[in-house]
């Protein structure tokens, strides 16, 4: 993975859809091969939610995007709980079917939104990592979609004017620039692998990971908190 640091300065409207499609091609077959008991497993990243709950939340959010349903309070904790409850009588296969449709059809809608929904695509990819981790599957917060996820993370943090950070990643030739352009002081620094960086920016557990972080506390990086 040799993504140069400067490719993230301009938004690529196709990036969110490409990320969702790549994850769909891996995640959906994995889920269709799993038993009902696997869907009932508790998740570590989303306390109180099972694997099925996470998937129902993801499929509902993407369906809202596809159908352009953004009523007041959408994506709030209360709205998320309602979406999950509305799917309580669905089979696991139906939840996966809706997720597959959403991951296929949401990309063009997100592309036309001018960046307003980019963070949702990134969040869906992170949730797929949550599920992979619980199921003991490789590629949690990594895999083939990682370069696009990093590019999207860089863009989202830039647009949010998040704190400035230079990440020296194990498998990138140049530092990855995240957040706003540094002001008078130096940017924060991260040294480590890319999946751990994704965990930090999404508020996921990083216990046992080897990395260095300077100029910022872990909790300050979370863009979903």
C-alpha cells in the first residue's frame, strides 16, 4: 500500500461507493455462511448490541440513504434503536439482503451529496470491521478496502477541521496527513499500523496494540463520538 499523502486533498466522489462495494464483496458471503448463533454474539465495539443489531443498524442507515429518508433526528441513538426494533421480526437472511442492497446502491447517492454523507460510508466500513472482529475473521479494520478507507478518513477529518495529525504508517511511503492544516504549532504524530489508526479514529479498543501517539490524547481522535 503506497498511497501518497497528497491524494487526500481533493474529494473523490466515487470513493465512498468503492469502499462499500469492496466490503460488500467480502462481508456478505461471510455472513451468509454463518449460523444464527453467530448473529446473536455480543459485540465489543458497540456495547449492548449483537452482531445482528450492528448489521440491522447498518442496513437501515444505508436504506435511508438509498431512499433519501432523512427525517429529524435520523441517526441519533434513539433513531438507531427504532431501526433495529423495526427489523426484530426479520430473519437474519433478510437483514443481510437489505445490507447487500444498501452497500450496492448507496454509493451513487453518497457521491451526489457533495461530501455530506461520506462519513456514513466510513462508519459502515468500520462497523463491518466490528463484525469481522467478533466472528474471528481476518481483515477487521483492514483488508482490501483499507487504502480507500484511509483516503476517506483523511478527507473526512479535513472537512471536519479535526485536529491536525501526521501518521507514519508501517506500510505507507510518506506520512498520511489527517485533519485541518496545522496552525502555528506542530501537528500531532502517530507511529504504528493503519488498522490501529482506524481504531483510534473510530473509538474502538486498541489494547495490546503497539503504537506511539504524541500531541493528542486517544479520545480526542474519535470522529464518531
